[in-house]
C-alpha cells in the first residue's frame, strides 16, 4: 500500500511537466500529423499524396542527403575527438585540479560567445578576400563552393567540442579509481584499461552524448545561415533551409509531411541506441 502511494506521489510531481509538454509539443505535433494527410486548406483528405510529393521533391532529397552526410561526419568526429581530449585532460591532470579546471574553461569559451560573432570571425577567415586567401595568396571561394561543407563542419566541431569534453570528464570522474588499479595489477595496458574499464563505465554517458550530438547537428541552422546566407552552396543546403523556403511559401502540407518523415528517421536513429545504452 505504501509503495503504491509513493508511486502516485512521484507521478503527481511529473503532472505539471507532462501537461506542459502535452500542450506545447504532443498536441501541436498531432495536428502536424493530421495536416500531413490534408490539402493546403486542411479540409480535404488526400491520403499519402503529400508524402509522395515531398519524397519526389529534388530539394528535399538534397537536403536529406546533406543533413545525413553532416550527421555521419560530425557526430563521430565530435564524440571520438572530445572523448580523446577528455581522457588526456583527466589522466594527465589528475593530480592538478586547477589545471583541469583551466582546460574546462578554455574548451567552453566557444559556447559562451554569441553565434553571430563566431560566424563573423569565420567569415573573415574563409571569405574570398579573407585571411587565408590573403596570407596564402589563394583565390579560393571557400564559402560558395564544395569546400563550404568542410568549413561548416569545422565551425560546428570547434563550437561544440568543449561541451562534450566536459560531459566525458563528468563520466570519467564517476569511474572508481579502484577499477583502474585492479586492471594495472592484472597487467592491463593503456588500451586494455580504456576498452575494459573506461568504455563500460561510460555506457550511460555515451547514450546521452550521442542523443545530444544528433540533436545539436539538427539544430545547426543558425551557423549555416550566418556563414553562407539564405541560399548557400548545394553542399550545405540543409533541411532547415528547405523548411524555411516552404514556410515562406506557406506550403503547410509539405512542411507537415516532411516533419513527420524527419521525426520517424530521428526515432529510428536514436531509440535503438538509447535502449542499448539504458541496459544494465
């Protein structure tokens, strides 16, 4: 009896948050799903016609391809590089807390600066008449060519790297030192300790970091817009650019169908990884 009362009491604490999410997220998305099967006026049921129109749209396929490419490049690089840096900071400055705190602050500086200021600096560097071309004597248009994708990826990694370094550091500090000491006694080397002690200890943090990284890449529209404008090079024409154009044209049926497709793709990517990371 007491356990059931305790569960209901815990549920009551969740009710305000659940109500807010339902009103501002679930109900609007349910309306989006409904509109994805309707005509632009929302009065005629069109079955899967909107989905067929969206899938056949060349701009949609280009945006999906670029977004998927951006995910496949940036998410692994972001997680692996930040994990490597976190291990270096954690084990090399293990006895110096001030030094570790200094590195944390340095890595978090890009996130503290406004996005517009950061993109202005990157434009100064990679503009056709910018610093790189001036000092190297080049005439490459970095922001309006196939190189734009890699400039965009570099800006994304530079801005978000510090946050994930701090996440990994929090996970590393939660691993007991006794496990590493026992591994050393058993004759484990650096790679063996990383594979058999560090990675299992970071399982929960890996799940959270992966979901946050995927979400961050899908929310990087500001950077691409400020870096290359409203009509960027084809290499960084992302889903956000497509939805921006559809919203300007008031193509509600296309936006609704495209949003449902993207949510399904995101769920297929994240949910299996989240379940695997949540197993104990």
